[in-house]
């Protein structure tokens, strides 16, 4: 399929050919959900920790006699029923990541790209380059393109001025082609690809 190519001034400067195998497949909610959950699980630090009975500071001496006090029998002040006691089956430091087949991840990325194309939320730019690193200049160009929430994906090497200018704009993310992922594509309203990024993504995913 063919689509328009624009510049940062929102003027049409040509057309680009999009492969149906990458930008024209039907999205599946279950595949996208599995991939997003896989990404978010990998990001979890997993450093939550609660002390068990053996780790709580305190004596192991019996707090009072077994019989004759009229109270329930107790063996340690470090037990879970006491305020300063340990936690039973509490969280421990662990890795939350789980496996997801590479073919499923690639399929989900193609589906995410296709969903933006089908929703009319895909913009192809000729290049993402600026002469200045000033944020104000880029905000004016984004206003012409109507971008409020967007993920911008360029080729392997980002333009330093463009990435620095976009750094302070809320709801705008800039990634190189090798960093393209399902979660970041779906969390922003519009997906903006440069021609260089389109070529590299299609070469990788076709």
C-alpha cells in the first residue's frame, strides 16, 4: 500500500510503499496483551521484601510460662501474631520476567504497526532533523502536524538536535528503530515514522 510522506512543515513531499505483511495485518487483542504484559513484567524491579520469623530481630526466649498465666501459649515474640513479628508468606526478592516466543513478539510488533495504520494514526516523515536544539521550534512544528501524544521512531542514529528538542515536550517520545516496541507504540496516540525507520522496520519484520 502507498501512503503520503510529509515533512515537519506538514507539507506532502512524496509517497512511501508500506508492505502489507508489516502494516496490513489484522491486530489481535490477545497477542498485543501478552506482549505488553511481557514487557511490563521485565521492567518490574522485584525488590520488594518482607522479613520472615527467622529474620526478625529479637530473642528466641519464651515470653512467659506455658501454663498458669491464663493467656494463650506463646513460643516467641517474633511470631507473626505480634506487632514486631515476622510476615508469613510475605513478598521476597525475585525476577518477575517470563518467556515469550520471539515469533510472538515480532507478530505483536507488526500488529501494533498495523493497528496505527488502520486507525489513521500513522504519519510518515521524510526526516526527523532540526538545525537547532531549541524545544520551542519543535513545538511549533508539532502544532502544524497536530501532534499532542506521539511516538517518533527514526533510523538507527537519531538526530541529536531533534532528540534533545523533543526531550522536554510532554507525551512525546523519540526512539531509534531498534528500540521500537509494542508498549510504547500503543501508549501514544499517534505513531510517526521516518522513511529511514520504515525501510529498516520492513527489512527486519517482513
